[in-house]
C-alpha cells in the first residue's frame, strides 16, 4: 500500500494578518500525529506581534517549549519524503511554511494542497463525511491535533487508508 498522505495544520501569530507560525501539527506516514511549538525569530517579532489565539499560546510558552525553525526543517526533511502535503487552509499553511523556510534562507521543499481536493480526488466529499459522523464542530474550529486525527479517521472510514495503520485513539 502507498504511504499515507501527510496532513498538516498550523496556528499563526495573528488571525487577521498571519505572518509566522506559532505551532505546526502534522500526520506522519505511520499515521502518528506530531505537534511542535515554534520559537519566533527576532526578525518576525520586529514587525509583528503574537495576538490572542485559540490554543492560548504566548511568547513565553514558545520560548520555553518551542523549537527553532532549523530544528523543525531538519525534522521535516527526515519525515517528508513527498513533494505535496495537505492542509485545510492551504494558502495559510503555505504562507507559514514559507516563513519558516525563508527565515533560514531556504525555499520550501514541498507544496501545500487542499485537503478537500485530496478527498475529492478519491470521490469523498469531506464536508459530507464530517456530517455523516455527526460532528457539528467545523473542522477549522477543532484543536490542531483533533483536526489531524479527524482527517485520518475519515480517510479510514472511507477506505482511503488502511485502518491497521492508524493507532487506537482513546476518547
């Protein structure tokens, strides 16, 4: 079976004027969910602020628990053996991925495509699949890790990925 797709989401410094990432969450080819806080670069903070956000991340938490862009890029280089990953808001994700690469003088090593298109290419309407599960919370309002888990479960339910590849989720 082909390797699993990589789904990604992020939290930006601002919902109105996103300029840099605070958090990235993604699935791996082994259907694990990884999440990493991003230490803001001084260059980002020189012209942008960290506004209140859904996970309530602040600058102190990012410095205490986050990782430098170079560490995140090294991890992605080791994990992403694809030139396409999928996000709910591909334009925003692309912008935040690009900011992460750009701060190190690099070009992104992959493109971000729409998660909706990934499902549509496989004859699954993502919005209908969510409704069928009885979930009333829109995907964009889910916590980042919950979003990725939800996408993986929908893919399993529609036979797009092998259920044995998905770790059990305790609720």
